[in-house]
């Protein structure tokens, strides 16, 4: 017997991997999405009688309240993701990333379960050589990070919820995003063979998009012992600097040239290393390495040849 899901933003980068996986496992999935990128990422699901789709805004109480009836799980994926996009639309970032989650939290019953993806960018700038754990004080330095941390607090205060602080996601998706760091650098390696790096020593953690979907599945299967907690979700062997990432890409694109600029700075100041030990102790293990993701992206970029696949 499968569960019934409401997934807002389910036609996005993560949703277009997660939704087919949940359907494959026999669950009933209702997606609410405004299709702001004119994406057609869920067309393959339309033949599944357990799939339901609604076009609309996750901030609209009149649309959301009826969809909350008769669902077991709520997964709020609808968001303005990334610092650049949130900077372009500050009101949209606050009302979608925080207020829409608050709407779901207010009108859901206490028996309904929420799994919300947030971001480990909430750690901001870490201490050199010190791993950020779920106990590390949060210090978001972007509006994106701030709104996602506020959403996390809302669902945890509500109870019967789990928050995933996702590392920087990479990998191919039917609703592709080229603007994410690994995806972006690999795209430049394949298409331009050249990149200039600003502040190449800055480190962050990474996770493959299918491992993100696997984390949701793991949480569903282990909800009662994982609930009311925050979990970092990333590759423990992939706390990499930008320069280290470029070297891994160069291993697979030998004529890729990368140069670190001696002047200038990256507007994204995130710099931290992350421990994923807490979720690993629950039995979750990522499957896809950085190397596997780069190999996959190289193949994908033989298909994609334009820049519409971004958020900003």
C-alpha cells in the first residue's frame, strides 16, 4: 500500500527526478507547479493513473488547501533557488521559500508528515578545517539561505517533520539546471574548454540529484525514527574547493583549461566543509560520486546546447 503525496514545485530540478521514483514505488503523487520555466519534465508521468497534476501557485491558499486533503506526506519543493534568483526577486523569494511553506504547515493536520529540503548554505562561512554539523550555529549570508532556514524552523516547530540541508546538487534532470556549480563548470569545460575561477580555495559539499531523491525515499521508509530532526545530505568525500573540482573535471575533459584570477571576487561567499555523519548513521548512503556525475553531465551536454536551463 503506497502513501499519498502532495509535492509543490514537483516539476522542477529535484521533483522531476523524485516524482517518477515515487510513482515507480507505487505511491500516489499530486504535483502543484506554476511551470514558470515552461518545462515539460513530467510528461512521462501522465500515463500513470497514480499521478495528478495541477497548474497553480504554491502561495495561493485557495489552491493549496483542497490539495492538502487526503495526503500522507507533503514535500515543499516550490522555491526560488539560489542566491542570484532570490536577489532578483526578493519578494518572490520570501513569499515562496518561507511563506508558502508556512501555508502548508498551518493548514496540514498534525498527522500529515512534511519533508522539506533546505540548504547547507545556511552555514555561510565556516571555520577552516572544522566540519559543519547539524549542531553548528547557522549563519546564512544570502536571502536564499535565510528564507530556507526560516522555512526549516517553521516545519520543525510544527513537528512530525524532517529537514534536509542539501549540499550543492549536481547531475542531469529532465528539468535541467546548468547554473549549479558542478553542472556549470562541467558545461563550460565541454562547451568553452576554459574557465576563470574566482576565490578557488572556497570549499563546499556536493550531492547527486538521484541521491537527493534516494534521501527522500530513505526518510519515508524510516520516518518515525528520523522525524523532528535536521540532516545534512551530501557526499562525505566531496568537500571540495573550486580548484579541486576543476581538476576532477579536467581528468575527464583533458583539454579543459582553468585559471584562478588574481583579482576579483565571487559574489557567492560560501566557504565551508560539512559532515553528513548524522544521516549516514540512519543507514543512508549516497551512490553517485562526483566522477560519475561529471561523466553523466558530459554526455548530457552533447544533447543540451543552449543556456535556457538555469534559474537566473
